């Protein structure tokens, strides 16, 4: 496997792992399932594409087609993460809320069954802009570190 791919995948995995202690700091609860969740701080998608673009820029130069492709690809991924996917997550929140209100209107007692129901639509899909920026900055650091370490071999 080529080094650029290894660095990008490593950036995504490290970023996903960082979500666990960040959630602990925010809530006081360890939740290892965060490693497999989408959304949250920092964005692993942004970290992956920005580490790839940074590594390519440092290895091949910013005037290459490789960097141009990785940069445009990265911008599309980051735009999607904080745009379309975030809107989908907000729509999911609204749909789940409507379902709960319909149950209450039917005079059903609220036993919070819907909260544990697997049919509940997943609400954490996208990112806030600061989560995308955080992931991008972390990815640039990882890409630069990966390049620096590869030069020492």
C-alpha cells in the first residue's frame, strides 16, 4: 500500500479514536462506540482528505495534478460533511421528534420505548463547521508529520 494512503487512513483512525476522550471530557462518560460513529469533533473525513492533500503537496509539490485532485476531492468531502450530511442529521432529529409527538397525541403513555427503538433514525451524520476545520487542521499536522517521518528513512 502506498504511504499516502497509509497516512490518510491513519489520520482517520486517530481522529476517530480522539472522539472517545473528547466525549469523556464533554459528558464524563467513556463511550468506545464513538470510534464507529459519524459526526462529532473532530471530523475524520476532513482529517483523512487534508492529511492526504498535505502529504502530496509536500512530497510532489502544489503545482502537480496529484495535489490539485486531492485538494478538490478534499474540499468536496468537507463541504458535504458540514453541508448535506449535517442537514440530513438535522432532518433526522425533526422526524424523530415528530414521531414522539404523534405518539403523545394518540394518548399513549410515554414509556420512552422510542428512545431505545432501533427504528429511530440516526441523528449524528454530519459536522458543524468547527468540527470540519478541527479535522482539517489535525489532518494537515498528521500529513506533515507523515512526510517528515518518511524523509528520515
